[in-house]
C-alpha cells in the first residue's frame, strides 16, 4: 500500500500491541515505549518471507491513478482496438522516451572497511541531457533508437560517432534536449520507415499522452500511414508500459556500466554528448532482447491480452485515496457504461485479517494490530472545478478525439497570442502614459456636455455590442490591473478589443496603437457609458467618461 513501516515504527507497533493485549514485556520496552532490537531481529528470523527493503520513491499521483476504474477503461479501449483491426502480435508497438546524461550513476567499488568517503570519477558536476526514444514490438523486435541532442544544429559526424549507417538510428536536435511536437513527427517518420506500415497494413502504437505526442500534424500523419494511437492513462506508465516494466531498467544499468568503463579507459577526459550515442547503442542492444520485450508486453496484459493480469493486491496502492465517484448528470452515459468494468466507487474497505490467535482470543477482548494502527485512508475530497481537466486513455487517431484535440490546440494558441498582445499593449500604455502631463477633469453638473449614462446597470456583459466601451481586468503575477477598451469584434467566449491608455491622474484616454487583444467574458467587469470629447484643441484626440473610475486601477 506504499505506506510501509520502518524498523522503528514496527518496534513501536509491537510495544503498543503488547500493551493493549496485556502481554508481559521487559521494563526496557516500557521505558523506551518500543520493542527492543533483539526482538526485532528475532521477529525477522521467525518470518523468513519478510526483509528490510529500500523503497522506491513513488508519487501520490501514480499511487492514486493506478486503480480498477482507470486500468479497466484502458483495457476496454485496447480490447476494442484489437478487435476492430484484428491486430496480431507483430502489429503492436510501444513507444516512450528516457533521458541519459553525461554524468552517470556510479557503480559499487571495492574499498577499505571503515573508510568514510569513497569516490568515483565522473565527467563533471552536472550532466547534459540527451533524450532517447525507444520503440519495441510485441513480437520481440526493437527498433533502432532516436536521440534528441541539446543543440540547435545537427552534426551527424560528431553526434552519431561510432554508429554504423546500417544500424538505422536517427539523430535530432532541440535546445533543451527534450522531445517536441516537431521532433516527434520525425520520430514517426523513423517508425514508418522501419515498420513499413500503411493503410493496408495497419499497426497500433501505445504511448503516454504527453502534449508533444498529440499534435494535430502527428495524428494526421499516423492516420495517413495506418497507425492507430492508443494513449496510456496518466501516471500509470510504471505499471502499464512494457518499456518501463522490463527494458528501461536494464538499459540504464548497462548505460551506467558503459559510462564507467569509458571514464576508466579515457583518464583525464570528460564524457560529452558526442560519446553517448555509442554507449547507448550497446546498452540498448543488451537490454532490448526478445525475451525482455515479450515479458514486458506479457506482464502488462497487452499481449497476450489479459484483463485479469492485475490482482486485488496490485490495486491496494489506490485503496488509501479511493473515494466514492460523484454522481453524474448525464444519465445516458451511465446506461452505456460497461457494467463488467471495475470501478473504484464499488471498492470495499480492506477486510481485517482473521488469524487463529484472533479467533481464540476474541472473547478476551483481543486487539489486533489493524485496530492499533488502522489502514491509512484519505479524507473525502471537496468538489472543485479548479485545475486543468483530467486526462484519460484515448484512441487519438479516432475522428472525434482528433477533432477535440485540434479544437483545444486552436483555442490554446489563440489565447497565447492574445495574451502576448495584451502584454505588449500594457507595456506600451504604461510607457506612453508616464510621459503625459498630469491633468484633472472637474465636472460641472450644469455643463452643456452630454452627461447621458446607461440606465441599465444589470446589462448582460456577455451580450455587448460592437463599439461598446468596457472595463476589463488582467491578472498579473502579483496583482490585478484594469483596462478600458472598445469592443471591435464579438468572438467565441469573449471579445476582440482595442485598448485605451489612460493619461496620468485623469479620466482621459487615448486609443492604443497595439493590435486588438482578446478579452474573455469573465474578464469584463463593467460597461462604460458613451465617451465624451472635449472642444479644446489640446484634448482633441482624447475621450473621457462621465463616471467615477477611481475604484479601478486603470492603466
């Protein structure tokens, strides 16, 4: 359940167990409020199936995401795709990235007992990252890897030094060394060139749902070349991905060994990114063996397809955070859900173990360890709409999913462009307004100026017309600023507006020279009355509003 007891916590539990059940214990236990070290040693000797292990750090997201409901939905998608195209072992592939650096994890060495500091040479303090893309097939084949180097220009002679041309590896570059949408398209071209898939000979490619994997050009390229993309549920690759289960572990071990050997055979030299490809090639060939690959697809239940590959014990990790699923408003969806799929909402509390001792001492108020230290359980989570929408396993090449991804990308790109325009306009407004002279307008109720103001104070701010003037808010890193603007166009979820720049200590405004910016409905807080102009030639290009705007920090 990923909440194991340390040796000291186990000794404390043994003391509390003895106290609750009135067992005679040594005085040293009472003084220290925990069992002795000799008892703990004897306990391990009496329980040969137990040992002290160093646990692997596992994030809460991975623990809670691997549950029956999530895994069941992925397996249902996989089964549907396998039946739809009648895929066989040779048509199923898995793709994932892993990082290697120029600073290896050193291996153990022989040293003198009692020596406190034992060192091992590495090339530098911090290494440079190179991403390796690995692709394997359920029939036991491993494609030549693809490397992404942290450079802007690709130098095949140096970056693929020691890699024969017939090996078929591919090198790419990016300033960060990470995989991007453009580079991933090149990875797919590498995949098609080696697998030779087409619309007549279709294949399935299983991978995680990272943003760089799900660009619209990549999905369209896959559809044109007969590739069906099935994404894994978020934070479950450590259990559902064959590469993570049986390939990347041995690969990293062989890579570290190879980097150690390189440092020993090149004394006084630093390991650079131009030496990594040759080391990775050897480590990849040694780790991506047919037996390891087939074992990875088998233990994840992908091929041979097995819905029951994971037992109840495997899902105990999610028991701690398991909560009742909230009721859905879409009753049509409830009718279409496969009742055979497991659901976390039906999960029952973990039954207490019934031992012979518990049964015999039941009448004597026997207290079990589970009552002294109950199984950990998270509290009920409050319903909240904050945060990004939760992702799930999808068949990305299906038309509905592809169109949804394209719509989200389009909306995101437009928002980024509009936000950039707003920032530019804000800088321009602040720089221009600081150079204007301070001037204050004094209103006279008997003035012959037009003092008309909109009477409808409750006007719907989502249905404003073009040429209307508004006050909108913009969230900064530490504060919220307000801008006056004129609506130029009504678009989806908001308006395209022309920003106004406020003159210092005045309600007078000038139109900004920046291009129109996007303002969502939520950012509109007030509709302004019709603007007024001054007859003075000095203020001929300015407008002002007959309304008190001092409560807004207008820019």
